[in-house]
C-alpha cells in the first residue's frame, strides 16, 4: 500500500524537511560515541534475550524489549539521531499505548503496521516532547491506524477507533498548535472522540490532549504507566514510569506499585549525551529521576531499566543517571579551570581573564570537534555559563554588557580548584 509522507515547511534542522517545531536542533548525538546512523535492515522482531550486547551492535528495526513492549526504530539515522528515534508500543490487556511516532518516514510506517496488527488496538499516543523526530510522524501513524480498521459509519464504536494524542504543554504555544493542526489535517473530523459526559453529542475532544504530572494510564489489572514531568532537554519533556504488580494479585485494591522501567525520551540517551535548553532545570530532572529510580519499590533486585528516545537500552538506569550528573559537574569544573588557569589570568591580583564561549570550546577541546556537533557543544557551554552566572561564579564583562564576554566574579577569582 502506497502512503504519502507528510511534507513540512523548511526550518533550521540540517538535512531535513521540517515543520516549525524543528527550529531547535534537538540532540547532541555526536560521533564521539562511535555510533553514526547504523541500522538493521531486517524487519523481524528481535527478542529481549538477544539484546545483552546491544550497546555494541546495531539496533534492530523491530525489537521485543520487554514483556508486552516492542521498540520500532524510526528509520531516521544521522549524527543528530544516532541510529534513529526509538518508538515504543506497550500492549495492555485490551488496548495498546504508543510512545512517540518518529519523524514520518514511510519505511517506519511499513515496520509499524505488522506490529499494530499483532497487538491490541492503540487507544493512546503519548509524545515525550515537541521535537520533530518524535512528533512529525504523527499524521502518517494516525492515517495508518485509521486504515487498519476503517469505520463503517458514524456509530459510537467507529468514533472510538482513533487514538487520543497526549502531550505535556509547551511554553511556546506555536509548537502545540502545529502538532494540533497536523492531527486535524491527518484525521477525518468525524472520527474524533466524542466528549464524555452530558455535553452536546456533536462536541468533539481537542485533537491534542494535555498531560499532567502523575497522570496514569492503566494497561492491565497488574500494570500502569505514570507521567513524570522532566524538563530540561525541552520544557515540555516527560518521562513515563512503568509500574507492575509482580505477584499479579487478584485483589483489585492492590494497585501496581513496583517500578519496572522508565521511558525517558531525550532526557537521557543510550550511548551518547543529550542537549538541554535549561541546564539548571535539566539537572533537577536528573536528580528527580535518580531519586525515583533508587527509592521506589522495584519489580526485582535488578536496577530500573531506561528506555531512551535514541540509542540502546540502558540496563542500569540509576548508574547512567548519576554518570550524566557527574559529567555535567565535571564540565562545569572544566569551564572554571579554563578561566583560572588561562595564561592571562592573574589570581594574585584578583584579575580573571575574559573569555568567549567559543574560546572556551577551543580550550576544552584542543583537538577540535566535528563540525556537525560544534553547535550543540557551543550551546552546552552557554548553558553552563548561564548556570554559573546564576550561582554567582561568573559574570559578563563588563557586567552590564550584552556581549558574549565572560569572566570569573571577583569573589571567585582566588578560589583554588
């Protein structure tokens, strides 16, 4: 069956046809990790048992990565997407949930179709954040779902066949408006859900529904998904906590409260580091995830696994979360050392050198950076400088200047590292 891929207005993301929600380059998926858009061309699912060495190998196009969890690779490999966007179908007893939709590649839809046919119908689609490599596939996915079971008429049953689309609200209203419009364009209005309750039966639900902190999606009597707001990569980024009842008790009062896994979107990547719009907020989210992954009841003695938006599965979630925190703090120390140890600094007289973010990049990476990842690294340094300024450790020079010149504050110049 031939399908048309939705065309989008040109934006700033390199090498892609993009919609307005792509104006921010989304992830620092650099070649430093050694992964450059490799993909497995096989469409056969790979079992979870074969994924022990996944970090060393190509990610299969379709993989069974847990009980009732299938990962479908977005078919969009590249330096900014690693091997592609990871999307996840979670099968419940009567319905399935889809986390993210890729960026609209026709080859992705071809892989998704047999997965959808072999699982309960999709009742809900959850978008982890606004970036196009996670949301631009939404129109083609909705059209695919509609084509699998075309409604025969305007009956309540046919109206219920289209899934609800969920997302945490963005600060920039245009992002959500674009996504909302893409749903409307892809969906016959007569197939939208009727609003529950005593309202007019002709009233339809909004095409994009708003997620809230701790909102729950029951999967079965023994499992549920809970929403956790984890901003930083973007202000609308979320993670999804998968809770299960390992004893599968029949008592309906016993709710699933053992944490099994966390779907982390682009907050944490497998095999690489992400970028962030706000470093202070991002570190808070990492600490939030670390606390939840180490203090919440777990499904077993094994560490909580992370299912990232890009890259391989993360078997020891808390360990990688802590390493991400340590990496950011080490980068911060490196920036401060660049100021203190630069030849033009005079700590004894209280004078710090004045550096630009570009000069800091040069000092921090003396062998240079690939051109493809330089913009992301530069944004990261700017984020660190703004965090250090908020903490009173660095300031612009002069302090009232809008130029991109930075120096240590006077009370920080003589401190040793």
